[in-house]
C-alpha cells in the first residue's frame, strides 16, 4: 500500500481529503504542524508528500527546501496544496522542486484525489 | 486646485507632511520665495560672492531635505499599497479555507463512500459543515465591521449610558453557551460608577469580543471575572480568564490583523484573528486605552479604560 504524508494544519481538510485518500486505498499519515511534518518526512517512509504552505511553526516552503537538501528524501514527490491567492509564492514552491501545486478551492474532492493518484502512478 | 490637493491627500489617509502632492507644492513655493529673496537681497549684497555661495548652499540643502521627504512619502504610499494587497491575499485565503471545507465536506456526503461509512465518521462530516459555515459567518461579520469602521459607516452616535448594563446585555447573549459549558462569569462593579459617553454600538462590539475571547479561551469549569472600577478621570474595565494565555513572543503582535497566537492555533480554538484588531481600532477612535497581562498556560487579563464625561 502506498503511503502519503499529509502536512496540513486544517483539521477539516485532514479529515475530508485524508479520508477520501484512505478510501481510495492509500495509507495516510497526518501532520498538523510544520515541525512534526518535517520530522515525519525525514523518516523517508512516504511515497508522496502533500504539503500546505501556511503552517504553524515551520512554513511549507521551508519544509520543501529542507526536504530537497536532504539526500535521503529529496526524490520523494511533493505536491503543494494551498489556498493562497499569491501565485508567485506558490510558483516559488515549484522552483524549489515541488512536483506541482493545487489550489484547494479550485478543485472538487474527487479531482484532487485523481491528481494525486496520477502523480503516484507516474513513479 | 489647492482644494483638490487637500482632498487627494485625505484620500490617501496619511498625514499632510507625508503627502507627495502637498510636499511638491511646498517645494515649489520655497523655490519661488527663495528666488525672490535672492533677487531682492542680491541687489545689495552681491558685492560679496561668499554670501551668494552661502545662500545657494542653504537653499540647496533645504531642497534636498524636501526631496528626501518626498521620496520617503512615496515609499509610505507604496508600503500602504503593498499592505492592502497583502490584506486582500490573506482575506481571500481565509475565506477560501472554510469554503473548501464546505465544498469537500458536502461532496463526501454526496459520494458513495458516505453510505459505507460508520456513524462516527458521518457525524464528523456534519460537524465540519456546521463549524465551517459558522466560521464563514464570523469572518464575514468581522470583515464587514472593519470595513464599516474604516469608512466611517458605523452607527457612532454617542450617548450617555451605564457600562454595567451594557456588559449585562452582552453576557445575556452568551447565557446558553455559558450554561452548556459550565462556565461562570462574575461581574464585580461596586459603588456608584459614572456613565460613559460613547457609541453604544461600538462599545458593544468591544465587549462582545473581549468577553467572547475570555469564554472561548478559558479552561472548562474555571471562573471568569469582570470588574469595573474608576479613577479620577477614567472608567476601567477588566476581564480575567484562566485560559491558555498568550505566549510571551506572540504578545507584541496580538492586536495585529489576522494574527493568532501559536497556542490558539495548536489547541484549535476557533478564531479569525480579527477580534482584538477590531477592539483596538474602536478604542483608539474613542480615546480609549487597552492593555493586557498574560501568561501562557495561566490565563489573561484584558483591560480598557474610557474617559469619564459628566452629564
């Protein structure tokens, strides 16, 4: 079973998207803040990391930077999941090495699950 | 023309001495005056070229200073503009988050996954929808309050009234919530307290926010204490809770727009990050002062004071 690390501080998003991914057959590990998220990422167990940008303690961009600096985990695909209006900031995430980004409010739940599936199958 | 200039500067919402149009006018006037003075004294003093040089240097210095202030004033305007964009960005983020939750929550309720879920999960989804529509409502209310305050469209008619009665009115709104959560609020207002002269509508918003915060952040079962006192010239309101408190490093940001203390986010207390900003905005507009003491894990005391006016 493929494992997804889901770093997102919104408990409701963790629930809705997390549950849908579980129903789609993935193992989902949740982190509600940046520090915990990075610590779990460093274990290198995930096949994919879903990352929010506005996070308490450590921002998503910082986490992304540290992931990409870490030889052991730098090849794990990262998808940025955000609701930020400021596309410049989001695009910076792609420059830093994120696979892609999804603006949450632009997609329905099923579409997001589909997009995540695609990235996971691409590997 | 000068009328235009003043109204334009007023529109920027910055002081006159920071308004570029005004500063350009000052610079122009200064150049004209300096040239005229130069022309008239030049007739008599031209014999000594050192004096001419000195005057030129002085005029150049003043022009340089004005030019410097103008550059700075453009920076202030640019900064205000940047902050506006930033504000719009954050607002849209804050609005989209509950919207996403509502959308994804209902999509799950409509999916076939929902049929196969247990009761607990189903209940969680209904909670998400209830909570997020609530959140949306509070956020929109707060944003509208700020907009109305900034545009002066709020009912700010002043009147004389008793602060104590207004507090009791606000507490009445929270009555069922207090009962349901087994919270007690004690109101201590001894002796004869003077009336305040202020906008009741605005002060009610202040009280709703401060009392609401104390209730939301308090530990279950703990008592909240409200006291009213007066000194020579002011009425002082304090509200004390035994809640999660504000971490020291977060205290200086607590009145900023959208700021929420780290522990408030961590403990998932709902909030928009706008309440205390609104409180300060209102109190500032009525010669009120606000201050607080807080210790993380122990609780907070928020105080404000208002000038006493004799009827």
